């Protein structure tokens, strides 16, 4: 049997993900997180008269909740159910930093937590910064024209 | 003396007995369908240790302790300990055995370490090089996740074809005793690679290795699948089990009505958590040491093939985008005769 023939056999045998169900759940849970963010934002705006600070506080609150739920091992349970719904919002990023920090603690503060905290989120930061840099140059050139 | 048969198989002329066995598992396995067959179940995934790696070593230590206790033996009576696990440099095994003062070596063959250890142990016992050997294999869900996948608290969804690493260890005593299940032959497998790169579908990567070694044994020995009560694979899971049957069917070998897989037996497959079944060295080791050994001792299983399967990937090879080479080792085992 060639590799190609085997790949076809595997493809026929594999179980498929239920894409529709996954999308609906991701939409609903991800949406709920965003609604919570908006509610926090509006709430903070009522307390302090500064829109930028209110937005920052809303983000910080979501991050804090996500890290707390990660530490209590509740976040991964929600994520198993919601998939991309918990991955995409800012809570996903907080979870991606907190999870390795907890995991690598036995290996020490420097080589454990320090070296591994950005293990999952590091690439997002690197390429986020890089695309910001490219976009900045393009923006500069467009303004010159 | 051990005799070579055909291209790959070694048959034993003298008795090699699976004198006794013991197995210790974690919570999910202990709540699964085989709950009653395990010697000890640990409900805390740390087993009172500071790290998961140390917990895995405790699983091995406890399994060794249990099997020695069953036979009223002390570590001094054991000539060699052959052990295997999935961790880098086999640290679960070395940290488990270091206080026992038993001559030791570790084997690595991914999840097929259970059968590889037993195969090597059987050769040593049969030719009289050792009188009593202990073979141990283990895996731990949390250590495997840490090494091969994401941190445990990271929120991610498993794909439906992925398998769950078993938290468990199995220990076996090998000797030349008469009244015990016997290892009659061993076939060490070849590395097979059909260019499967998806680490979330290890069953598909391993099925060709299992099919190859089963075919090799049957060819070498001239035996037929229907001579066996059970043809048991290690941890092919839902997908791999279907594939190994299909692959052998294409070769004109039908094992469909006597095949089972440790990965299918250990968890309740209705539970979404178990995905496509169990995997890991501890999967085949604990199912074989518990459930299967009982049936061999009672004579319910008269003859069987045990074929543990291993996916020989590493985090490095995965990151480099390489395929998953796989291997399987096979033992021909005879149950206790009741007449």
C-alpha cells in the first residue's frame, strides 16, 4: 500500500469534527465574553469619567478573571466546550500565559516560569509586533503619496 | 534455547512464565469499565508528590511493590528490572527504581515499551541468564501532556481522533515457573512510516506497524488468526483499531472477530473526555497486567497475541514537521491449562 492509498483509507476512517456545532458554541461563548467586556466597560464609564481608563479597566478585569479561572482549572473546562470562543478574546491570551506559568513552576522562577510563560503566546507577540511594524511602514509610505 | 523462526520471530523452547503482575492507575482509569481489575487506584493526580513526573514514578514503585508482595519476594530476589516510560531520558523509571537496588535498564519504544520489555525479559529468562526478571511500563496523562502537548490548564479543544494518555503502570514478574501463563514467542517489529504527520491521530500512525508485525508473526510461525482467543493491540484506539483490521484484510488475514485493543477497553468511550480511546505505555501495561492476566490465569484465554504499539515521535520531530514513525512488538502468550 502506498502512502497516498493509506492516507485515503485514514481519511475514510477518521471521525469528523462537528463544525457547525463547534462554530455555534464558539460564537455564543465568545459573544458572551464580549458582552461581559462591554458591560464592564459601560459600568466603569459610569464610575469614572474617562473612556480610555474605562476600556483599560474592562480589559484588565477580563484578564484577571481568566487567570483566576485558569488557576482554578475551570478555564480549560469552559474551553473544551467553547473551543475558539474562549481562544479568540483577550481571556484566551491571558490563559495562554497563566497556564505555562503554573505548569513550569516546579522548574524554578527563572528557567521554569520565566523561560516558559510566553511559550504559547510568544509567537502571537512576535508576529503581532512584526505586522505592526510592517503596517507602520506602509502607513508612512501611503501618507507620503 | 530460544530459536529463530522465519525472518523476525523468536520462539522459546523452555517455559517462560508470566509469574504474576500488578497494576496501579489514576482516577479516570479507576472509574472506567476495568475498575475492578486494578490493584491500586490513585484519585489524586499528584499522588502526594510535588510534580507529575514524581507521581508517575510512584505509580511504578507501587506496581513493583504490589507484585513483589503477591509473590512474597523482596527486591533482592530480582535479577533485572526492565522498565519503560514516555519521558525524556526515561526519568519516571530511573527515579522509581533507584531505591530498590535491583540491576536495571530502561527501554524506549514509546507506548510499546510494555511488550518490548517483556520480550527482552523473556529472552533473558529462557536462556538462563536471569532467574527472575521484573518488567514495568508506565505513563501519566499529565506528564505526557506536558512533554508532548500543551500545559494542562491551557484551554484547548481535542480533535475527535486524538487519544487520551493513560495514567497507569503495570509490573510483571518473569520466571521459569510451570503453573503460570507462558510467553511462547516474541516478534520484534520493524519501524513503519506511512507519512502520517497528525500527532492527534496516533492510531492511524501506528496501525501499519501493528499490521506488519502481526503478519510477520503469522508468516514466520505458519499459524492462523483463528488459533487465538484474542489478538490484542496496545493503544490503537477507535481509529487505529479499524485501520489495523482493514490493513490485514487487504493482506488476506482476518482478525476482525478476535481483535480487541487496550485503548478501547480502559475508558468509557461514550465519555467525550476519552476521545478516540486510551494511549501510552501505561495503557497496554495496566490492561494486560490486570484484566488480561486474570483471564490468562483462569484459563479463559488459552492462546493470545499481545501486540503493543508505539508512535516514535518527539516534540522536536513534530516541530520540524516530520512524519510519525511507528513500531509494534508482539508476544505469543498461552493461558494456564486447567486439565
